[in-house]
C-alpha cells in the first residue's frame, strides 16, 4: 500500500511538474500563505476562463466579418483615408469649440443689449415728450413759444384788469381775441364783443387805467401800486368822458391810493383840490407853487 501511495504521489508530482522538494517546501509554508496562494490561483483560473470566453467571442466576430467579405481596398490605401478622417474630425472639433465660444459671446452680448434696450426705451419715451413739446411750442426763432407765453401773460393781465374794470365801469369786460388783440364785451348789449377803438374817450381811459393797474399788480408780485402818476391824456376827452375819468381817479383815491395827475386841462385842474402849479418865469426858469385848501 505504501508503495502504491508513493507511485500515486510521484505521478501527481510529475503531472504538476513538481519535485518532492517543491512539495516539502509547500507543506512547510504557514497555513495562511497556502490559503492566499490558493485564492490567487483561483483568480488566475477565472481570468484565464474569461480570456478564453473573450477570445471565442472575438473569433466569432471575425468569422461574421469574414462572411461579409473583406474590404476591397488594402490597408495601404485605407490608412491615408483614416488619417484624413481623423484630421477632419479634429478640425470639426475645433470648429465646434469656436462656435461654442461665439455662442457664449453672443449670450453675453444679448444680456448687455437687454439693458441697452431698456435704456433705449426710456430715451425713446423722453424723446416723445420733447417731440410733443417741440410740436406744440417749438420753433427755430422761438416765435411760437413767445406767442404762447405772451398769450398766457395777456390772459393773466386781462383777468386782473377786469377786476379793476368792474369797479371803474362794470358795463365792459375785456377779453383776448386772436393774434393777441383785445376786445371788450358790452354787458348792456348781451356781452357782444366790440373793438376797443369803438369805445368813447372816457371809456378808453377807464380801460387803459384798468390795464395800468393790472400791470402794476403783476409787476409788484400781486400787490397793488400805492401811488399812480398820470401824464396828460385828458386833453382829447369831451366833458362827459372827462368827468368819467376824474370820477374813476377819485374812486382810486378813496381806496387809499395817492394819485398824481399832470395836465393842462382847466376842468381837470378845477376838480383837483391840492395842486402843484408850474409857471414859466422866462430865461429857461420855472417856479413851483402848491395850491389848495389850507395852503
């Protein structure tokens, strides 16, 4: 039996290409080392099995390709074509990179243009306002704006003058006509408009006086002039108009205003209680004398 066992061991060693010394060395190894070697051996067996399976699959693939027929062109002909295709692929990859950069730059530009579009819209809205202003009052010489400003100023003047005219002669009321002209409305004639030149001398004086008072009020920032000086203008009035003018001046005086009149009309002088008379003395000299009650 020992002889038979020895023969079997010798046969196994021969099959494994090992000697008795190799076997003795393996037996002498620690148990853990032997187990690690076994695990490594199993791994190598598995790798060999997987490699064989992959080789079988590649052989099958090769057989399928061979069944379809080999390319007519030789590798020497196909190699330059392959190189050209690789070059074209590289060029297209670079072109894709360039286009991607342009797309990124375009996106940034669009974002900047979005802000610019908002600014443009705001500027367009402001432009529309100025165009409307220019259409309404714009002119190279400034005449259109001047006419508008004059019309507004005249309206204010007429409004102030009508308040004074209501006290001086409530029959008439001023109004602005076309081209900055003035007309009067005759309340006794159903507010029919009339030209100012159709008024009598006394009526024109009252209208002029109302306008003068209005001008003094506008020039004095809303306050009334406390002192008025009227130089002539009475010589062309008839007796009735003169009485009407003097009555108006006396009314102003009764309201607390100081009224000074320069006139050569004797009827006017007779109605003025306190006067400063100027008399020629000759030789370019004149004398002054205060006349009136208690002087």
